[in-house]
C-alpha cells in the first residue's frame, strides 16, 4: 500500500512513519519542512505546499493522511488568517484532489480542541462542539469539510487527538507533559496555569497506534473518533510528572500553581475508537516521562528554537531562515 502523508515531517509524522515502514507500507511525504527533516531515508519527499499539489500528484496512492497545518494555539493566535487557510482550507483541498484521484481513504488529524470549554462532562463524538478560539474553530472546519466528502468508495476518518507528548526525533517541548518535564529539569519547578482544567492527553506511541488502526480499518469505514491515552486535570498531570522526575533524579521539584482562566476544559470518551477501531491505549503520563528521561542524551539544548513551534513560525512570518539544512530527496515515483 502507498500512503502520502502531508505534514509528515512534523512531530506526529516523524514517529508514525518509521512504524508504517516497519509494517511494509510505502510512504511519501509532502511538507514545507518548517522544523527540518528527521525522516528515514527511504521516504519519498516532496518539498511543497499542499496548495501546490494537483490531482495528478495523488495518483498511485491508496491512502492520504493530513498531519499539516498550524498545530497549536500560539501559532494560530499569532496568525489567525494563516491558521484558517492552513487548518481549514488545506485539509479540504487535499481531500478534494485525493477523492478526484480515486484515493480510497483519507485520514484527518483532528483535535479534541473542537470541544472548547465545558464543566465536568465526558464528551463523546456525538456531543456538541463549541470552540471559541482560532485553532479549535479551524480544526473543526477542516474536519467538517473532509467528513462531508465521505462516500462508500472514499473513506474519511477523523482522529480527534488529545495533546500528544513523548520523545520523537523531531522533538517539541511546547506540549503539555514535555513542557512540564523540561521545566522540572531546568528550573526545578513545574508551572501550572490552572490545576482544575481537564485535558485528554495522548502518548505518541498510542497516537501512532491510532493512525495504524485507522489505516488498517475495514475499507468502507468512515467516522470521527476521539483518541486519548487518558483524561487528567492539569494539576494531576503536574503531580505525575513531579513524582517521576523526583524518583529518577532524587531532587525536589516545586509546583507553581496559578488559577488563570482557560478557554479549553474537556475530557473525552474513547469508547467508539475502542469498539470500532480496536484502539486500546497502553501508555500513561508516567510512561511518557520515563520515555523522555531515557532519551535525554538526544536533546542537546532544551531551548533550541526548533523545539518550540511558535518560535520557528514567528521567524517564518518575518521571512527569516528557520530549519537547519534539509536532507531531502525528490520523490521518485
Ligand atoms: N501535537 C498535538 O498534540 C496534536 C494534537 C491534536 C491534533 N494535532 C494535529 O495533528 C497534526 C500533526 O501535529 P504535529 O504536532 O505533528 O504538528 P507539527 O507542527 O510538528 O508538524 C506540522 C508539519 O506540517 C508541515 N506543514 C504545515 N503546513 C503545510 C502546508 N500547507 N503544506 C505542506 N506542509 C505543511 C510543517 O512543515 C510541519 O512539518 C496537526 O494537524 C495538528 O493540528 C496535533
């Protein structure tokens, strides 16, 4: 099976692709390489904007996965206009040309951020969605656009992921557990903006498993699925990171607890993914921290701007040089 992954050089794609290659899939990536290229050398690389692809570029692919766009709130807030283009229009355009080229399945990287702010409710895929901030609104727009293209011969699967964390060669320290871990190491303090806020979190190993299950699901299946390793309050996540770091390094980690109002507060049920996709997560916050610890020799400077999407994005918006030199090979079809 041949799979085209848009945005495949990012955090999720860099972890997913080696696993798909292991399973025998042939992978090509289309990406702007904002954060460099940590992909295996046997991946076909197209260095392009999604909007520069044509229907003819899609031919020969069995499935297309969208992992591109502006992938967090700080980027979306910095450039709301670009956010709506890259997060809403790009997945719609890519699905449109994929369907025209008779690709069989399209998988969309949605987000639990579509749920917005709620108090103490467990959200299923049928619950109302209500984001009030650019990132959440645009992820929902992208999702709605691609889902309505689903037909019996064009399967569309949207994975509403919780906040992903864990070690990946294309590293990010701007994601919940990773950020807490980094602050614990560097400052001896974990900053908590609001301990009462609920968040579904997702270990990268469970995230890649969800994509694998979606790719390998029965041919005609379409649908939206919540994907998470678990739900915790941010206060509890901080306690778990603190515990693990203290046990490993034998030093006391302080908590800096604030009570700042947040626009997001939600927890999700993964029953549908469980039953329909056979998605059964295995990881926990503590196992994520253990994986971060066991890869510590690979990070170098924890403040490398490449580890923080917003820093790279601001440079791109200024027209500056961003990622290190790319190791790219033009796709060979
Ligand atoms: N990381 C998370 O916690 C999380 C949670 C829920 C949903 N998501 C969604 O999952 C997807 C992947 O997240 P990530 O953390 O891997 O993101 P990332 O920011 O690490 O990577 C995104 C990649 O997309 C590329 N890209 C962006 N716009 C492009 C375009 N127009 N054409 C070609 N390439 C483009 C960038 O160069 C980058 O390599 C995103 O759509 C994100 O919104 C992420």
